[in-house]
C-alpha cells in the first residue's frame, strides 16, 4: 500500500509532512534515479502560484541535480502544460534553443533527454496546501507500481541521510530556465482549436463574448494569451492577479458564484472557471447556470458522434458521474464505460478501451486525440468549438442531459481510515437508503484520495429526499467512526 501517493500525486500542507523541504529533496533524488534508470538525463518542473511553490521547486531541483540529472524550470504554468512540455521538448531534436531555454546548447543532441516532468500544485485546494504530481516520458501519469517504486526510493533516501561517511559524487546536474513556456503551450492549444480565424465569420457575425475566471492560479498568464484575439473573442478576465495566497479563494471551479453573476450582468455567451493548476473546467451558460463536467462530456460526445469523430463510439467517466450522463449516452447509442475516481483512472480505461473522450464531473476532461492528461483550457476550446459549429447557446446544448439531484457531503475522519462497511450501523443505513431509492437513485461512499475525508454521495429523484438520505448516512458515520 502506498503511503505518500494519493489519487493525484503527493499532497499535504506546505511545511508539514510530507510537503516539507526535506521530503521534496528526497523526492527529487528518487525521481532523478528513476529518470536515470530509464536512460534519460533531464527533468522539467512547473508550478502554480502558491507561496510555497518556489520553496518546493528549489528543493526538488536540488535533489535532482545532486544525482547528476539536469533540471528545466518552466515557472508558473498549468499542469497539462508541464505534461505537454515533456514530449514537446524531446521533439525539438535539431534546435532545442527554440524552446527559449537558457543554455540550451549544452543539452542539445540526438534523441530524447527529458525523462519526467513534475508539477508543484495542490490543484483546487487552498493556498496552504501543495503537492507534487509526476509525469513520465510521453506525458503520462505514473502507474501504481511506478509510484510504489519511487516511494521506496524516497524513503531509502531519507534513511541514507542518517548514515555518516558516505562518499559524494562529482556527477552534478545543472539547472536551466525555459523563458517562454507559456507561449509554447498556448501555441499548442491554438492548434487544437478547430474553428479557424478565416472560417469564424461563417458561423458568427460577432466575437464570442466570454468571461474567464483564472482562479488566481496557473491560468492567469496563459488564458489572456489564448483568448486575447479580439477578432474571435470579446474576453473579460477575472481573478487573474495571484499573490501567492489568493489561489482558489472564493473563485475558480470550486466557487463559481462571482463568475455566474458576471456572465449574466455582462450578457456573455459563456463563462469559464479553471482551478488553481488549470487541469479542470467548470462552465457557466448565458443564463448563469453551472455546467459541470458530466454535461460538458455529454455535449462534446453528442457533437463528436454526429461528426463521426468519436472513435470506437465509447466514452469513459467515473463512479461519481451523474445518472443523467449514463442515460444520455445510452440515448445517443454511445457505449459508456465507468471507472474509479481520478483522471488517471479515466485515462487508463480510455487507453484500454480505445475511447478518445473521458472525464469527471469535477471538470477533469481528457481528449486523447489532442493530449495525454486532463486539460481545462483545452476543454474550454472543445466546448467553444461545439457552440460555434452548431450555432447553439450553451444552455441549449446542455439541455441534452437531465441532471438528477446529487448531494455530496464530507465527513472528517482520522488517518487510520477504517473499513466503514465493516461497521454494522453504517452498512445498515447505506443499505436502507439504497432500498428506498431503488432504480431512481444510488449511494457512493468513499475515502478522499487527497484529504482526510470520507465522501458521501447520494443521487435521487428529488432534492429534499436526496439531501435527507445523505445526511442520515453522514450522521451514522460521525457516530460510529
């Protein structure tokens, strides 16, 4: 069983275990060893806007270079951009200086050099938290076995520090800086936008009016670059002034109230809300209604099905997806595959099944024809493509899926995480609720992969009954655990 890695890397409160400088150094050492084992010699590091990001960046870089592996610092950039840079830089075999890397001439040469990428971010969590996400060659997230192996190397590094008299090494890596990482990533995103400038007027007489909530995070610099073309977009950007402590604070994908109000008041066509590292998107339609990942997935799947671009006619989502998504996909004649929580689980199922589209209701969406990981900015482009191509408003497109009332509550638990289904009172209450809801609802209880929480999700035919059922289960858990 893994101790450090959750559903999306290593995460915790900055300056507390495991997000300490010492652990970051050891993690850097472990990643460097992993990279060397795979035959590579360089690692790229990106971060979001959290105050602790630079501290952890320096510690990781120190650990990596101590093992003779070089580091490319990408600076503040979205998580999917780090994954993209991992493959993009390797493809620049003839002239890597085009990436704007200081001292690039020293790391040129034939073949791939980058063996891993690290993103320092705690996603949608508050600024006090931080995390370490790791991508391997090709821009893919690590497998469970790879995470276990890296954990062993991290703990071995920790123990090794306590041994005196160890010989050092003259094999020390260097640190380089990518000067234009945001532009490299933004250029990639623009290539993913299907509606080209020359064809735009065929669909619309005026630019699309959008409001973009950058969550004071990693999208703050990239989003204006992406949506700054006035011939295509009439864009207004909010929460794009990060100060290290305001990331995700009453803004972004978790807090869309201000964005919703702004969309309605300005008469915008769509609102886009990203989280701190911009790997997820929640949209707002022109009426101010929230459009979560399930409905975005339904909209994009229906459009791809109509256009004949939904390869293998399959869509992947998680156990947390709304019943309405399953019924919509069934009505479209699209095969629906369900997997565990986390975009890594979604991607794994997509690779296994040949699906090219998948996602989570939280807003993590993967379009594997374009990218290897969840990407909020890419998702926004895919959604806008559908709006422009169909000429329909977002509210009209979203009506394809009926959303069943879904209530999600969190119960704080201790670190031991006991088997709650082994507790009779809890198991009996869950069973009773499931019997009451029957075919019109469902219950899902699971531990959070990133926080000390037990998440209780109940879907039902109407709001009040659904909420009552969820509260009953939560009360039993509080009383028994």
